[in-house]
């Protein structure tokens, strides 16, 4: 699978989960950056309606619209994610779109793993 195909599948899987609109918007933006058009995203989510239900599909379509507006306003480069800022090179840092650079779950600021239940791991 190409990266664009994987992003499309990820978008559909997030739409089925529900309750993760921030991630859904981020992946919709990623799809647009990879060349998947808004029409393709809307069509993919529309095909999922019988399986995910109408309310979740509407939420996904709203996220796609938000991502398309942000993409149209900023273009391919220099899109700062919600809550984040862009550094001097125009690359996004922090915020919802920085999921590729996030720490593993269960890590602490100082880098020591505290596990999922708060216990210290050596």
C-alpha cells in the first residue's frame, strides 16, 4: 500500500471509532497533503455510513471540511496544527498534528518510563 492509501484507511478507521475528531482532522489534512482530494475523502466516508452510522459519518465529514479549509488557507507547506506553532523553517511542532514526533505512551518528561499504571520501570 502506498502512503496515500494508508492515510485513507486510517481516516476511515478513525471515523469508525468516533470521539477522536482531533486525530481525524489531522489525518484528513495528511490525506490532502498526500494528494487525496476532498472528493475522495468524502466518498470514502460516505461508503462507511452503513457500518459506522450517520452521526459518526457527519462528524467525519465536518472534520474533512475543517481540514480542507485549513489546507486551502495555508497550502501544502507550513500548516501549523491546532494548538501548535511553526518553527523558523515553517515546520509544525507540537499540537495535534505532531503525532509522529510524540513520545511513547507512558514516558515521563525526564525520559524514564513510568508504565501505563504509574509504576516505575527500570
